[in-house]
C-alpha cells in the first residue's frame, strides 16, 4: 500500500473512514470533502431483525430471558388436537438450526405465542448477541 508520504508526493491523500455506526447497515458509500477533509460518507439504514438469523439456542435463550417457559411452549404444542398442525408446530419448534426472521414459521410462532411485533423485534435484536453459555440475560424492556 502507499504511505501517506507517497500519496502526498502525488498530491493525493487517504480518505478518513469513520466506519458504519453501530446499529446501522450500509446502503451505499461515497467519498466527499467534509469540512475540507476527504472522508468516506455512508448512507445507512437502521438494522432490523431481518439482518440476523438466529440459532435455535439464541431463540430459546431469548424466550427464557423474557419469561417464556420452554416447558409451557412444549406443553402447548403437545396439546394441539389437530395431528397435522401439532406435528408441523413441533417440527418447527424442535428441529430448526437457523431461524430466519422473515420466515412464515417464525412470524406465525411469534403470533401464536402472543408476542407483540415491536417486542418480538426487540427480543430478536437482543438474542442475536447471545452466546452458547448458561447465563440468563436480562429481559428486553418494553420497546
């Protein structure tokens, strides 16, 4: 790479790159003079649950941290009287490896548990940072 001195000899300079702010996603970038300084300028948008897939561990840990009992969820699924619906709900609950926010199954699951949309989004965004351990994170505050 070129050193600052090498670039200066050619009348060039490196752009300052402030990076994408936390909680944002890059939409596009350009380079512009900002207060006389060559700077990388980002167009951003807020991060959303769709930006992150969860593992089954992260989803379950998020549910437990927010007062949803795994035993109660499983008992509720097992109490479904329609065999096909019960089996479909059980497979969606018991066998996922990656859970996508935008999937129909995820949205139905959140609705079925009675988790309001903004609260579900806040829980998802907290759960994306959970790691595989046994600590119980604090619950999400009402968004």
